């Protein structure tokens, strides 16, 4: 029992010693940390801090230096917050590039010609058909339903009504009888193509870079808001559209020539050759780049469909944009030469801006924004998709020229009010930041085209008549034809370009912060290393050394206790 009692006493003494040692260790480590901080304050390279712990100074002096040091830190942090705000809100700047861009390095614009004569009378007499259909409705019993033949006639009239000027032309028909499902299908577009003027009705001859070329080779048919138009220098339809997401019952563009030696992001290859596509620009010193003599027959002009406007409308855009019409156009009028001097604005973006949010740099790189119906992102393609989505959401249909997955959801004349509301809704959606459906920022690398147009008289018809008279040649083929000419060329051989680059990057931020820290505290990179050293390596080594000394002391005491018992 006595031995057991002695053992119990020994255990109690051991546990008591452990508690005492832990308390002593914490007290000793606290002193060591205080000594370490005191050592850091005395040896740091930061200005002002050593005066707080220096021996021989009065408490008043130490308090003065402490307040001064804290005030310096506060003012420094305030100014750094200003630098941070500037970095976050104004990191991008747009400046003029050092070098001018030659026109040979920029694609010639995609040109869309839209005849204002929408319906060829010999193919479809819109005026006569309206008179006949009005007379039919006046004699038709109220409860009598339309047969298939009459339903097709009304559907064709409504299809062509979509591309006629509706300002003074109203469709008074009840289309619920025409379209049992209240929606049109691909036949609407088919009717437009059947009634539209063809190549031989529009073009007399074409030239490219001074050489005669076939207008059929130079222009392709496209479907636009104005109906059937003719486009030059657009990318192939399968390079613009994602056909796997689109209906296949009719085409939006008949362009088939694929790009060659050119990319949206990097432009043309360095070695220029004649097979480049889209067609590159040229100075056009000897002759205009594009010349086309256009014609319109007064005999084929319908009396009611779009009779207010005459001639042709011309739209210019980038070759990667879907060929479409807009409110801004250039007019080519009968018996006039319209000479268009084209200019462009190039805006490139530095790759260093990829790390910034698109909202900060105000643009999208090609791989940053996915479009459902288009392979190539551009603000115009994005807006077209946005309008199609909103129109379908509000009206449960889309206009015939809008890309969509179904060809059986085409709006009719009854949906005009809803379509108008959809356009207003799109403008609202566009203004909402962070709305990835409609917030269509520009492309980071973009080319925007403009033109100045000069008009003069075009006396070709008069010249032909004089030649016929001199040669005693009788030909009345031009008697009822109105001729006009369009010439297109670049205004200058080189243009200024702009570049979107980093105004305030990481290096600038660190330099500003380093300058402020050095000004107020004498802080440098080595000062940061010094702080890390004292808080990690120096602290760990000091505590480890203390533990080793404690362990060695404990071993000696344990050996002494064993010898004692």
C-alpha cells in the first residue's frame, strides 16, 4: 500500500508539474512575443515606428510619434482606396493608333441594294388583286368560309402586303379565315420571291475594279425587312448562321462564297493575293471599285404597292453582319449617278484587356458572347437575335426575315401592333446592364463604314437614243426603262484607326500604392519581407528554441526524480 501510495503521490506530482509548466510556458511565450515586437519596432525600416520604443524618449514624445504613425497609415489607406476606385472604374482608354490603316487591309463593305419596286406586275398585280379581293368580300356571305383556292389568294396578298408601304395602305381583311392557325408559314417568303424583280429586271451591267463582271457573280439575293434585296461582298450564309438552330424551309441569304485569307479577329494575311474574300479594299485611283447600272421598268411598277418611293436604297455594313436594312440608308434615284465615297472607322482592342469584364471595356471579344442563330458575334447580329426573341416572346411569332427555329410561326398583318411593341421592348432591354439577352455591346475589333454621296445627272438613256438615231436603228426596249448608276470607292487610301488599351493596369496600381506607402511610411518591398520574416520565420524559430530548452530542462528534472526515488 505504501508503494502504491507513493506511486499515486508521484502521479499527482507529475500532473501538477504539467499544469505548472503550461502556465509558465504561456507566460514565457508571451514575453518572447513582446520582446520580438519590441525588437521589430527598434529595427524596422518603417519611418516613425522606432521612436515609439526607443529608450531615453519621454512618454509625450512616444505618444506624438504613435499618433503621427497612425495618422500616416490612415491617410495612406485613404489615398490607396482612391487609387483602387480609379483602377476599377477607369482602366480602359481609347486613343488614336500610331499608324494609319491602308484600305487594302480592311474588307470592302457588304453592300445591300433594295429596289423600291417590290412587286413585278407581270408576276403579280397587287393593285388588281386588292380590287378583286375587296369585291369578293363585299359579295361573300358573312358565315361562308373560304375554300382552299381563295385562302391561298388571300395569303399571297397578305405576304406581299408585308413589304409594301403601309403608311397609306391598310389591310382590311380578316386573316383568321386565311390562316386557320393565325400564323403564316414558309409560303409567305415563297410568294415574295415569285413576285419580286429578278436580276435581269434590276441590273443592266456591273463592273468591279474597272472590269466588266456578271452581276449574278457579284450580287446574291438576300431576305430583308424590305423583302428581296441584292447583296455584294457578304460572307457565306453558313459562315454567318448556325443552321442547326434555324428552320430550313427557306433561306435568309443565298451567299455561298466562303472567306479566304481573312478572319474576323486577325484580318487579312500578310501576303495579299487576288483570291482574298471578303473582297479587300483598294484605292480606286483608275476607276471606282464597284460600278453598277441599275434599271427599273415603269410598266412593271405596281400602282399601289410602294408607289411613293422610287429608285433603290443602299445599305452598307461589315461583311460578317447579316445583310439587313435599317433606318439609315443611301438613295439611288432614277436618271442619276450616285457616287459614294466610303470611309471607315477601325477600333482594335489590346489582348491585355481580356481579363476585364466586358462592361468595363465596353466590348466583346468574338469568343465571349454566344448567339443562338449566328456563328459570328457583332452588335448588329446580336440585336437581330434579340429582336427575334422578344417578338416571339410577346407575339408568339416572328417577322419573315427574322431568324427562328420554326417556319410555321411567321407573323401576319394582324400582328403589326404587337411587332411595334416588341421593338419598343427591345430598346428597353438594351439599356439594362448585365442583360445578356439584349445588351449588345460592340465587337472589340470592329470596322464601321460611312459614306458621302454625290449625285449628278445620268444621261445614258438620252445617249442611247441619239446613237440609235444616228445609226437609223429602231429599238424601243429602253423607252419605259429608268436607268441609274451607283459608283463606290474609298475616299482616301489610308484612314486613322483607334485602339482600346489598358489605361490603369496592375503595374500602375502597384506603382501608385508603392509610391504612397513610400511617401507616408518609407515602406518598400523589403519592408514587407521584414514583416513576414518577424511574424513567421523569426517567431517560429524563437518559440521552437524555447520549447527545446523547456524539454531539455524537463528531461533533467525527470532524471533527478528517478534517482531520488
